[in-house]
């Protein structure tokens, strides 16, 4: 499983948190490490932080590939990147950080992917496993990179990781003991080129699984039936619409888990976080947790205590009878749909940021039904306005702060102001968390 790195020349593209962790890992294993980033070399000191090791800093250009044996791109570096394209043309292997980390991983891994719900599912699953007495590392695309974990003693019983389509695209041997695909809706088309390519990247999570491994699929997606026939792992489904067996499904006010001739029941009321989509996330958690030996009682206890994650339909306060909710993590159209479906009160929706090729036209029917006004802000405001034009009242704002103030000035007692932007945050903020914090600060200052 271990990849020999000593003496090999490895390039890391992108010096964010994951890139720096990968660089430290490579240097400590004797690799000749080359680091590159779109930022000028002179400005990379802050990004490298306390990385004290021997490496080369190279300009962000294909010429820097001379003598390189392996390329490790950070999550989010698109296939259209000039260095990645040049590496492909020259036959230089490209390996994602999670693929590299997996080759040094000693512990069983549960990996979760999907367009929406990954962070909630991974966080809750980690808490359920820990609540049953297991030692658990939780990270990957959230929190600490997996490559940083394998650089340590690896003393945990289980590893639970969130993995993105970006990371899965460059995998070869990556094999989770349990793999979960929550859902796929249109997202990152600017990166993958088409929905088909995006979906194919997600499905790579099952590529190397075999009998005895577990694959968890959403029975409500039309792609799942054909995927289940191709997967070699043992398959379990979850569904909020049909009787999914073997697996788990919503049956009135209970969740039924069916395993061969055995059945278990869980009250829907144990799910404290809002939204029908979170019932689906919880079903995936229960299937994975029971597979890992967690008792039914421990599952019920921890799920009942879970209050959700920051910036995911998070209550941000109330002013003058108007409730504010922070769904800054809702960076795609599917997430916006799920957020809107969580409310039965009139909604003023805040949409905007940097567009990723989102299918905003698909929101129009739901907006007509549930939204009294849309305030569109940021870089994508004109694009979004054209795509949803005519379905409800709309107005434009340059910044998120302006959008919040406009929404509040138009709101009435009993309304909900919902930030569910459907876009990335990078036009105005460093990430969705900074955007969410700014939203909450503006709300407090109203």
C-alpha cells in the first residue's frame, strides 16, 4: 500500500491548508518537493506558515514541471489548470491528496461524498461513533486534511472523511470500508465541464470496493439503480419516498431499517435539525453506524443531541419579528432548494456570490411557491436575475451587507430572511464561513 517517496520529485499545486499539509508530509518522507501557487512566489510566506522544511518554490507555470515525477493538486485546482494539462501531456502521474494519504492509512475509513449534506453527515457520524466509545478521526474536506492525519501516530479506531468530486477525480487505489454517496445535483460544472463528468467523479468513491465493504446509495436518485449493479460492495439504500430494501426508509413518523429478516425502528422525532433532507442524512448515518457496530441506543442518544453545523440553515437571530437564517454553506442550487423546503413561512431569499454554472432556472417553481422576494447580490447578480426573471419580485445589491439591509427593510413580521446563496463566496469572501459570519454580524447590527 505504501508509495515510495524518497528521492522522487513531487510537485504540490496550491498552498492552502491541504497543500501545506501535503508538502510537510512529502518532505518528511524524503521527497524532493516542489511547491507552486497562483500567487507570486514573493507572497507565499504567509501561506506556508510554520512549514519548516526543505522545498523549492516554483513559478505557477508548466515549465516548473521539469524533472517532476508526481503531481499532487490541492482540492479545487481545475483540470483546465495549465500545469495539470501539461502533466497529462507529458505522462506525469497526478494524485489527489486523499489518494496519497490513503496509501499510508492504517485504519478503516468511512468516506462520504455528495453535492449536499456531506459536512452534516460526516460531523454527525463522527459524533455517533465517538459517543459509542470508538476513537475517531473526522476530517478530509472539512477540518484537518487526511494527509495530515496519516503523518501522525494514527491511533484511532476509525477514520471518517468528507471527500469532494475534486479529490475523487484523481484517485486510483482509494478504497473506503464504507462509502456513502448522498446525492448529486448540478454543481461545479465550471470545474468538471458537464453534469455527467461531475457524477462520474463522485461515483469513483466506490471504484475499488469489494464484497464485505459497504456502499450506501440514495434510492430516490434515478442513477442509483444502475450504479448499484456496477458496485461490487454490499449495497444499502436510503429513501424518503420509497420502501428501500435492504436499507432504510421513511415510513410515516418512523424510520425503518431493514437488514435481511431483521428490522429496526427509529422515531423521526429524534432528528432535531430542520429540513427533510436532514432526515435522509440521518438515515445514511444510521446505516453506516450500525454497520460499524454502534448500538441502536447509542445512535438514538447522539442523533437526538445533534443540533447541526454552523452556516447550514443556522438560526442567526430575530429582529422585529423577522427571523434570519444563515445557510452560507448552501453554495449550489440543490442546497438552495433544500433550504427553501425547510420553511413554511414567507421567505425573502438572498442569492448571489460567484457563479459556478448553477442551474438557477430550476429554482423558479419553488421560488414562486415559497419566496416573496429575492435579493440578488455579488458578482453573479446580473446572471442570476436573468435566469429567474419574472418568478417573483427581485432587486439587486452589490454586497452581502447591502443585501441583508435591503431584505430587512422589505420584510414584515413573521417573514424569514434566508441567506442561501447558491454560489461560491470568492467574489467577496475567503470562504463560506467568513460569508456566514459576516451575515450574522450584519444581522446583529440591524
